[in-house]
């Protein structure tokens, strides 16, 4: 093994799947929370961290965008994992036996149609793989878990219904975090740059700060805002853009951003995952 990679959840979680797919040469290290996974990397207990940031059905993962800028870690890669959600139950159980299902609120929200169709009651659980482990411990055919097929295999459960998610393109994006920054170009494809910034308190500052990206032809694939310091007036913006900071277009765009911003920090530079090619639009 090349090292260890920390993720949130227990063995069998989708974070575990992301680690296996993106860094198969690393030993997966399960952690209770995202904070614990980040701390494991900071302390040297793991070499990398696999952190979920957004899901195509549910949206962004709560609180992660607050954690990343203050983590002291750097983004060195990304992974997209196709999330197939399954109903798991004890050996010999049938879907008709199940009365209640448990999983993380994120997964429950991605299977509303299936849950409504079967009239299941729900229970929030801290981790989907942990929910599967609990079902195995209970041994009750009326209890089910929404989790991965990997979790079913690990905890000795039956897959009662496969791929029950509401949207068949359900995908989660993960960021690979490291203690050391890697700003060099890697691979032959597109590079991505992620950064956070806070604009100056002047009229139209955000519009003007972002103008340089438009005029220099830089594609911004993500822009989100969130409050910091417990104040309505203190807003930080999180952005993903295509390109490398040394690209001429980005140099000019960042110069204009800096003029209208009071704070800007690059969180990472990394190769774009091939999955991005599947959702790019073309103008006709």
C-alpha cells in the first residue's frame, strides 16, 4: 500500500467506494465525521483525505465548505462516484417485510419516491454503512438500511432492492485532500483551480470581481456563498474554475479579482476528472 486515505463513514460507505476507485493503492481509514477525517490527515495518521462536497440530487454536503478553507489542507484531486442506493435487509427478508428504513438524511432524501411507494417510516442515521451494520446486529426483518452493495457484502446482508434512487444519474463529487500543496500541471487534460474569496464592501464589488473571468474567457463551474464569523455582512465565496493559475487568462482574471477583494486563497490545483466531459454544454 502507498499510504492511508481517510474518509467519513464506516467501511462500506460511499466514501469507501470513492477511495477504492480513485486511490486503490491506499489503505482506507474510516472516520466518524468529516472533521475527524481532516484531522487524521493533519496529524499524519493518513496521507490523504477523501471528502464529499456535493451530490447531483441532494446538493452540497452541509458544513464541508466551512471546513475546507480552515483545514490547512490542500485539494490535490477530485473523484466522481455514481451512487447506487440499495435496500438492505437481513438474510431471507423480503421488501414486503420491511417497515422502517434507516440511513443518512442525504440518502433518505435521494430515495423519496421508493420510500413513499412502500410506506416506510424512516430513521436518520449518522452513516449509511453504519446503518447496515446496525441492521445486521438487530436481525429484524422489519428493519432495513439504505446503503451500498459493498456494505451488504461486508455486513452479511441481502440486497432486497437495487438502485432505488430517484434519479439514475445520482452522483457524488469528492475532493482529495493532502497536507502538501501540488500546484504543478499534471496529466494531459484540463486543470481545475478551487479558491475562496471575500469582496470589499463597495457597491457591485462581486459583479466587478467576477468580471475578469468573463472577459478573459475563464469558465467558472461553481460559485457558492456562505456566511462567516456569525455575521450577515461577512460573506465568503467558494469557486471552482477551469484552468491553471499560471494560464495567461487566469493571471489577468485573478488580478482583477484581487483588486475588488479583501481576501483570496487558493485551496488547490488539480486535474479535472474525466467525468466532467459528460456534463459539458456546447453553444449552438
